[in-house]
């Protein structure tokens, strides 16, 4: 039984990857990203806000921790996504957002239940052919996620899930993830 989360900035193809992955591995159940489950309207229509991102962070932890043991599952996003967004957005607003001790404990607990985090990075040339909203935010969050995932600078991954970075065509991404699972 595998518990997987897919992470990456907006507009890199996470949901498409999940659709392709679950088609190739039909035993997996997919869980939508917290944004859609909270029914908050159009993503970032008014820009990403700290309160909305904090709600999504809490919901992400609840989804992962509340999902029953047994069975293969793949989550669209994980707490690391929201940490990256919160850091980038708060910096652009002129302050430093830091999670509290309880928040960090929940985040660590949620990550510890995952077997793998699949990272879909922003690539050049961009794999997404359409114009993506908030391109600067997109690039900044991608850079922050790369640091979080590659360097574990938050100290949340040392005993946590395996990090799998997937690039290439849709088929290549699924095949790359499959070799590690």
C-alpha cells in the first residue's frame, strides 16, 4: 500500500500527472487538492492570500492524516506546497510567515505518513502551452519548493517520504515515478 503526494507550483501539470498516473496504475485513488475541496472559487483570482493558504495548509494535513490506512492513494498537493506559497506571499507582503510549533508538528506528522512525494518542477521550455496566471509567483514558489525538497532546509524530510522528481513528457513522468514505486 502506497501513500503518495504530488507537489509543484501552479500550472506545472500536477493534476494531469495524477490523471495519467491513475490511468497507468488504476489501483490508486486520487484525492483532489485542498483548494477545490474547500470550494474557494477560482484559484488566485484575487491573488494568493495568507488566510486562504493557511486554510489549505490545515486542510492538506487533515486530508493526509485522515485518509484511512490501507489502499493506494495519491494526493494532489501536500503541506510543503502551502509552506512554499506562504513563505513567498508573506515575503512579497513585507513580513516573514513562520509556522507555529503545533503546525510544524502536524505537518511533520502528515509527511511521515507518506511513502513518496512526487515533485513536478517548472521546466524550460515550459511543458504547459497556455499562459499561466501569476507567472512571477509561479517561478518563486517553484524555486522555494526546489530548496525545500532538495535541501530539506525546513528539517521536515529527514525521516519522511522519498522525494521523486519527474520531468519530461507526460508518459516519461509517469514512467519515472513508476520506476521508484
